[in-house]
């Protein structure tokens, strides 16, 4: 049998012929969010310099226990701002996990540096500290640790590398690392608030830190390189990374519903676990020191069966999808000699099931029944 590479396996992502009746994700929006947005509209201040942005930043800092938060237009910009805040650029290297969405690597490329993939730990699916150490060179300036699929990386072990750690918590709202909220572990921590996240602003992101110096530097870079005290005087080459006041208004409502929204997704994961046979569809592993927070419920199947399982689900109108190809096989990196076998194995077996707050039992039952049918058909 010919082994499918991660990029070839991306064909598993193609939509099926049936109309979607159970979407992969959908946002949970209430009257509270509508009230905040309506207030912003009535106020008339809708750009990235409105007061609701500051309120959103302060509320998020309190939630995750951080000293400073800068709200930005999306999570990818948060990663780029973190890299620029650390002064990372041409000639530098940044270690990134081989199993993740591409943004950590492409933002490193965007600042002119070189991403160096490191394999992940089979027990957490997050960056392996030993592999990160092996990937380090004299040019390494930082490591990006992704709290992949709602599971925190091992930050105590990563601290031993004596490198700045950028925490990509884009998928891990509500998770905890050794009893502490995720988002407070790296030198800088980044969240995404994309529409498919547990906490959403439609698009949007943030970068947080406890360093006043880093926070001041990032605010300068995020606002065209100018300060409020000296508008139109540009001290450095900056850009517009800002979140809008309308986006922040939506986010404030979501932050007020944080526990409700996180709990609702975790409840979906619990109900899936009650219905699925783990010997056929094993859930992702969780370390004993971590409190996993469900983003998209993720299970695995044998690599040779996954495409058929996904095709069967799509034929039933269920929008299940294969996870990302391994990062070290992405064409944009151009690193064919890199070998990250754990990341490749996960990428060939894992797939996402529809997951969203308020998902009814009828839809979960439909997904579980379709997976059972796929098992019989094997």
C-alpha cells in the first residue's frame, strides 16, 4: 500500500456531495452580544481606537491573569506582533511544532525569519521539548508552542530551553496548565477569536504579556509606530494591527459568557465520548497535568480507513474534516528532508467532528450513528 503524505491526505478535506445538515462549527450569539454591538453602533465610534477595545483588553487580561493585552484584527496578526515585539527578523530561526495550523510557520516567514519544525509528543500532540531542544541552533531566537486542539504544551519543560516562548493558545480558551488558566504561560500568549473558536469576535485576536516593555513595544508597532501622545509622529515602522470597536463589542459579550460557552463545548465532547467506541474512534490523548478544553472534538481512525469514514459522514450531510497536514510537509516551508514521524502519524489518522455550543443530542446521535455505519462498512 502506498503511504499517503500529509499534503496528499489533505484531499480528505474535500466536501462531499450531500448538502450539509450538521456543520463543523457555528457561533453561539445571544442578546448580550447584540446589546454591546448595538451600543457601539449608537455611540458611532466603530474603528480600532474606541473605548470598547480597551474594555475588551482589560477583561481578557483579568480572565487569563495577564498584566497587559493588545487586541488585534486576528490571531495570525497576534503571532506576527509577538515576533516583531521580540525583534525577530531576517537571519533568525524560530522553532515551531510540526503538528499545527500553518500560521505559526507562515508568520515566522512573514517577518523574514526561518521556521524550524520540531516533532510533537505522542501523549499530548503538542511540541516535544526534547525535539525542540534538538532543533535549536545558534540562530534560534524563540519557540512557538501551540496549545493544539485545546491541550496546553508542557511549559515548564519548554522554559528549560532558555528561549522566549510564544504561547499560541488560539484553540485553547478555557483550558488549564497545571491548574492555571491557559494564556498565562508564555513570555507572550496569543488567542484567536475566529468564528469557529469557543470565544469569538467573528475575526479577531490578542497578544498578552506581563512585560510592560514588551507591551509598550507591541502597542507602538500595532498603531503605525506612533503613540497617542504624539499622533502622526512615527517612531518605528509599524502597521495597523488593531481590533475594531464593533469587534470588541461582540467580544465583550462573549467574555461575559466565557464559562457558559467553554462548558457547552466540553459537554459536546462528553456526549460524544458516551456514544463512540474508543476502540474504533479513539479520542485525542490528555496529559494528567492538563485540563483539556474542547475546540473541535477530535478522534482517530486507521490512516487507511479515514478517507472512507469521512466520505461516509459527508454523504450523510455531516461536515467532518481531516486535521491539517503536518507542517514539515507544507510546500511553503520547502523542507523535504525534515522528519517528524509523530506529527505525520497524527495528521494521517485524526479528524474533527462537528462541535459547537448548544449542539443538540439529535445531531450528536446522527454523527455517532454514521460513524457506527462506517465501522460496519469497513
